[in-house]
C-alpha cells in the first residue's frame, strides 16, 4: 500500500497516521472497485464514529478531489470521472479481502479451485527458514522419484516457490555442485551440518538471470477470438511480455499449459489451448527440453 509520489502528506508524522492511511486505502478501494460508498460503510468497517468517518472522507477529498463526487440525490459518494488512484491496486488481493468482509459490505465473491497441490508442512518451513537465516547448510535424506531409497544430500536452501501444483525449495546441492529444485515433502530427515560451506543465492545464475516470455494470440483461433484474447490479457500491439527468472521459466510455462506447445508445436498449443501462444518459443526451448522438469 503506497501513496502516489505526487502526494506530500506525511502520514508518519500524524497521530495514528498509519491507521488513517489504511482507512483511506479501504475508502479508495471501495470507490475504485465498487464505484461508491457512504459514511456508514466506514463506521461499520472500522468501528469509528460518524464524525471520524466524515473527517476521513474530507481528508481523501483534499488529497484527490477528482476521485470522489457527492451524489446528493442518493446521499452517497461516487467515483469521480477523472479518478486516478493514490494507492496501488491488486485485484486478487482486493477480491480476497472483500470475501472476508461482513455481508453488508461484501461485493462480488471470489472462490478458488484447489489444484490438489502437493503440500508443505510447518515443520519444513521452520527448518528451511532457520537454515537460511543462520546461513547453515542442511544434511537431508531426500527421496527423489528417480531413487528407490532416500539418499543423503547437503543443501543450502534460499527460496520456497509456490506453483499452481506444488511447492518446491530452490537450493544449492553440494553433492551435485549445482542449484536444484527440491520438493519439501520428499525431505525425510533434516539436520544442520558443518560439513559444507554455505552457498548463497548470489551464486545462483539461473535464479538471478531474467528472460522474457512473449505471449501472443493463438493462430488456431479466429480473428475475432484473437481480438478477445488480446482484451483478456491486456495485450498491447498484439502481445504481452512476461519477465521471468530463468529458474522459473518451466513452471510459468507449465502453469499456462505451454510446455508441450514449445516442445512440439512451435509455441502454439494443440491441447489445453486457452487462446495464447508463445511468440519467442525458439528462445525458450532450452528451458523445456524433454529431460528438464526443474525438479531433482
């Protein structure tokens, strides 16, 4: 939640400044996403007095006059025609927060589909977080899908990654002398060790290098369908560019069902076609070769 750089009000210098800032952000979100609010919305949401709600609205009006208009016939405030947000907007975050509002304040609902993602336990997070904080390698027993029995490894974990299907932890593997992606649920045992030096993420070239995924409408769609796809994804000049860490390219493409499209169909998916194709598929083939799935 950040104020626009054009704003000079110093909330940190105000008594209860951060509390006021949260209320103004909520007020603005109400205008931005729903289009209107009244004073009672603020009093109900934050348990403040009508006088304080009026003061908050007046402060917001002073900060952004074009953003808020008063509708005298309906006795409520509306989104201004020249609305320019003071606070950053995140539609997924707002939808989740809106779902937690009391019924009288809740707008449209959002539900999520559980993809049956492989889990991660609190204990795993504790161990991995502590190792990273203390910069102490872990000795683990890891049950790879390629091995019949768990094998011992020494790792230096630096990032837990959440994908649509699973969690994994990006780590230096001292045995293989490379950075790998490990599934936390396959760690059978873990303990700190002094048998190896800590290797930080600064040495993880694939993690620290960025590459582009250029998405374009699928050529398998009609002209009208391709136009709709451009609108769906907010494409500019018929494309949208995602900047992704090289270590995460496979997972980004997999989440969009585009791995096989690059491997076998010149970037344009034959199955699971949701309307998008990969324009720079040749540049990305090295990230999705048959022997690459990211996990070790």
